[in-house]
């Protein structure tokens, strides 16, 4: 089966899938679709997120679902709210032309009353997280008596998050006649136990080992001393322009420290870790998905719920202890047929840990040297051309030749030269007098991630825990520090906004003033007071008098700056 048209799926489904640009089924789809369409046995499928597993189970089920019945026939359980939203969105896309099919997502951290109201629409498909599904069962808002198909998605993750009891309760609420499909990235004792107890004579499918799936990832490592780590990171980022990446750290404190360092240096980065509230995490993930930030600094746990396909790089700022975590982190790039790069920063004393990762994963991780200033500039020039030929500015605005002055005194080469010099001048200035980083070698002491380091990481997190009680929320603390580290006094009468444009959009303070004035101009003669304006590389912050906040938020999205959409949100 090389084409979707060979799958026997209904024309409505094929049309929707075609519109999404899917041409041929992925490996897991090739194996799962014919099985689900023709077999009544349960199924265990070993597959990771990114392999196309959502379509693998939902397309054949949509093909068989009874559109005339208004009972719940298909239930998907998954570990996180993020995944829940992603799967329900995918299913809604696949069933776009099945007008009687309704899908509802139910997950924690959101109003249960709203979800109960949407269940009154009588959806045939529910995608939910175990905790919220139990709450809704207890409130008698869910009736699972007519379920035909049950999918346990990321079963290993659900069990490791402690949802064992919830899963067992939900499973016991569903009819014995249903067909159960268990999807898991790994097979461990707990998953085996659940499948033994709740699946009958399951058929098994596996889409190859994790490493086979990810042959399109290049793995590199860089040896750097502790003191040079941040500078080395800056160089790696500068030498890999146009990247869209997740940078993994070991602890929450390290995550925030690295994110702060990057933001202070003008990168569009932000932190995602467990010290943030759910609302703050949602905001960061949204910004990352919309590419308002292009480097997400995260802990392993916090990044678990984030599912993004087009990552160009994964950066291991600190190596994990477990080789499987290394594979899992790296596998977030190189998805959907694209190539990916995984870069690890390694301290000289971490040679044993590196060896262990290499030998147990069989991944070829190649040593590289930290880029010099010249390497960075060369890569940046390449980056400008890459952008030039992949981003089609001509679709956004027409450039009128009459706007260009007479340039006949210059050759084409001179003009290209000048434009590049102009574009890269800040970076060139930065690297002009910078020495190359001292080359480091892996230590023969094989001192692994020493007890001393472990102790230090633990102490830092403990200190942070102690501080947490009287700490301000993260965004507020970021706002209250100046870029130079000076504390900024908070003016109760002003509201600080995040603004999605920055230096790269040729935004100047005067432009921001003009934008705010336009957005806040009303019938009354009173002018909005404007406070601090801070323009960073890819985004900015500004302060406006509190009573004008509504005008800023509602008017700015309907305005444009040099053809670009604008967005302002309260910065906490
Ligand atoms: P999943 O593993 O379900 O999270 O899917 C990973 C990504 O691959 C999603 O963005 C899907 O939209 C996409 N995808 C799934 N199946 C196909 C396909 N046959 N062809 C192209 N993209 C696909």
C-alpha cells in the first residue's frame, strides 16, 4: 500500500487527508489501517509520537463509526492536555467532511462546566486525560456503554505519570465487547501488565527501533568547560541561523538561567519548567508554536506535553543520565521526513556518560569544535540566503522599483556585499575582538557526571524551592529586571506588554510610540501615558497607562507594521 487511495477508506476521509497534504501512509499507518479495518482483535503498537500514529488509529475507526448514532463510540485516553488537544484537532480535521461526527476533548486545568456543556452536543468521539474523564464519569456526564473502540495513547507515559488506577477504573466502565488499541513508545513491565489484564490476545505491531526511525538526525557533541558553556551555546546558536529548537536542561534553575541568558542577549527564547503555572506554560508553548520564540529552553518533564513537528535542532545543554532520554529528546527533531541536528554540550569530565549513551543507543555522535567568529559570520551569510530564497516576501508586499534610488555607480557584487555587511554588523561587532574558545578535551579521568555536580544541581533546586514561597511569578520577575540587571521599579498605574515585533522587523522606539498613540487614540483628548519601551531582536516590551490596556489589546491586532501582523499581550 503506497498511496492512501489504496486503503479502502471512504472518499470523505480521503478528501480530508488529501487536503492535509498526506500522500502516502507512514509505516505505522501501512500496518495499522488494514488491521483495524478487517480484524476484531485488540492491538499493541509500539510507536512514538511523530510516526503518524494518530491517523493510524483514527482513520480506520472514522471509516467504521456509525454517524447516525449519537452515542460515544470511540474513546482516546492520553497523558497530557497538550496531546489531548492535538489528537482531537487531528480527528476533527480527518472527519471534516463527515458532517454528523462530533469530537470533544476533555482535560484538566480547564472549566469542567464548559466541558459538560459541550458533551450535551452528544459527540461520538471523546479524547480525554484520565483524571478529567474520571471526574466526568463521577458526575454522570459520560456514558461509555456503547464504546466500540478504545485507544490508550502513550500508555507508558500515562502509567509513569501515575494514572494506573484511573486507567483501570475507566477500562472497567467500558463494555467487554470493545476493541482496545494500546500505543506506547516503550514496552515496560507496567505496560505489559495493563495489556495482560485488559487486552485479549492482542496483535502486535512495531515500527522498528527508535534509532532506525531517526536515521535522519545528525548527532554532534562539543566539549566545553563549565565557565565557557554559555558563550559556547551562543556561538552554536549563532552558527546555526534560522533554527527552531528545543534546548534541554537538567534542572528548573538551569532552565531559567539559560533562558534568561539568551533573552538578555536578544534571542527569541523562553523557559518552560515546572515552576511555572499552567497558564504561564500555556503562554510559552503558544508563543513557541506560533514561532514568536524560536528557542525553547525546557526540562525533560515540562517538554513532554509539547508536540511540534518542524524542529530543526535539539540542543542538550546538559546530558541526561538515561540514554533513553537522550534518544527521546533527540527524536523531537527530524520528524515528518525532515532532517534534524542534535547538539550536545559536554563537560570534559563527562566522557563516561557520553560513552554510555553511545554504546547503549548505537548512535554515532561526532565531536565538533566550537565555531569561531569567522565560522559564525560564514554561517550567518548562508542563513541570509537560505531565508531569502525560502521566505517569499513578494507574497506579502509588492516592491515598487521607483522606491530604489539610482545605484548604477555600484556593481551587483558591491551591493550584495554592502547589504550583508549592514545586515550582519551587530554580530560582526560582537565577534570582532572575541578570542576563539579554548579547546577542551574529554578528561581521561572518566569522572562522569560527578557526585559533586549532582549535589550542586540538587542544592540549587532545593534553594530555589525554599525561595519559591516569596518569589514573584516568573514573567513578573523577568519584567522587573532591567537588561543590565538593575531592578526596575514597578509603577502600579502602568501595564507592561509583550509585543511580537522587534529589531529584526526594523522596529524603532518612534514606531512603537506611534503604534501606541494610534491604538489608544479615542474620542477623549486624553493621551495614554507611555512608559518604558524595550526593543529586543525578535520582540519588544512596552508600558502603557493601565486605563488604556483594553485599547492596546483590541486595536493593535487590527493594525499592521510594514505589512506584518501585530500582537500585544499583557506581559505576565
Ligand atoms: P503523530 O505521530 O500522529 O503525532 O503525527 C506526526 C505528524 O505527521 C503530524 O503532524 C501529522 O499531521 C503528520 N502525518 C501523519 N500522517 C502523515 C502522512 N501519511 N503523511 C504526511 N504527514 C503525516
